[in-house]
């Protein structure tokens, strides 16, 4: 589904950007141009970004080893 008509950005583009490290609307604007024209898409783009980021496992870097550590959310 198209989220940003001005720049032809779909929800799939936003999900891919989130998976590649975009964490905020500012990041999406810089990487994809989302919200840089009329900005009517900003609310929906932010929602897609949040949903995608919350579905991803949290990653942290161990400062002593420099290796990525995966943290999976615990279910009750």
C-alpha cells in the first residue's frame, strides 16, 4: 500500500528501511523522502515504522566483545 504518494513510498519500503536501521521519522525522511513534501503521510509512516520496530527482536552490542547480542521479548 502506498503511504507517501508524493514520493511513491510504500509500507514495504518503510518496513525494509526499519529492518535496515531506520528508527525515526527523521531517518525515514532522510533515507526515503517520506514526509518531505506535503507531510500528510507522516502519521501513517510513523505507525508502520513503530509496528515494524516493535515486531523486531531487540539488538544490543556488547561493549567488551563488540558482538551483537539478540534479546528476545519474554511472553507471559
